[in-house]
C-alpha cells in the first residue's frame, strides 16, 4: 500500500470513528488532489507533505506560536524519518565508486534516486563535499 492509499484508508477509518483527524486528512488529500496527476508515488506525496509541514512552520513563526499545530503534528506522523549522516556515509562507502563518476557531485543524484525524500539534498552535498 502506497502512502496515498494509506492516507485515503486512514480518512475512511477516521470518518467511521468520528475521529478528530478527519478534517486534517481531508485537507491533506485535498492538497494531493490539486496536482495534475491523480495517482501519485510516495515521493510525490512526500513532497506535498513536506510543503504542508514547511507552511505550518512558517505560520507558527509568524504568529509566534510556542507549540506545534495539530496539522503539523499530524503531518509529521506520515513523513518518514530522514536518514542520518552516518547512514548516508555508510551507504555511499558500500555502493558508490567515485572513480566511475566524472565528478563526485554526481553521487548526489544517485543517492537521491536511491532514498528519495528520505534524504536532504543539502545534507548529502555537505557529506560528499567534506568527506569524500
């Protein structure tokens, strides 16, 4: 089951249970439905979730909110944990031969292709620049 299907199933369950999360799920699914493609892969759904997370963080900064909003807490439940630097370094050491690349920055694309939204491009660039 992909992430989009999981969100839709969670909405069905929330509606049945008359759960507080129903409007939050409706909002998230509404954001997904705004995209031109209706069937989304997990990376595309993750981009939307991260966009919602970023917007909520900005809204909190503008209003000087001290606690996370319910939407922000809820969205973070669906965003997978970002890989730590050590995990990225270990994977690169095992799987990338820099002698085969024209320049070491090409490794960023390989890593992003492997892990998708679970890695931050800026973090990967720092690792490649400073360690390899």
